[in-house]
C-alpha cells in the first residue's frame, strides 16, 4: 500500500530516519493504518492528544509543535 502524503515535513523526516511506518503511528493512536494515513495527510483532523502520543512514543526529545508544523 502506498504511503500517505504526510503534510508535516519534520515528522516525515524523523519517521524516515527511524524507519517508523504509518502502521506504527496507527498502533500508538489506536486506529487503523488508513485512518492514520488520512490524519497525517491532512484529510482528517489529527487531534492534539494523538500528536502528543506520537511524539512521546517515538520522538521524546522533539518539540511537538515543530514535529507537527505543516509545510
């Protein structure tokens, strides 16, 4: 399945560096891969608690605001 067009450049770069998949993100926010993909591509809202959960799980040293800054 093709990857989503992630609209958060810093998140996309960090995911690539650490080999984190959209499925990994989906597992953390307790949703399906397709739903996570639509949230990361901006087609559905990504809620603050989801952004924080993603940052805490995979990028604890990164600023949530920077990670989820849109391009």
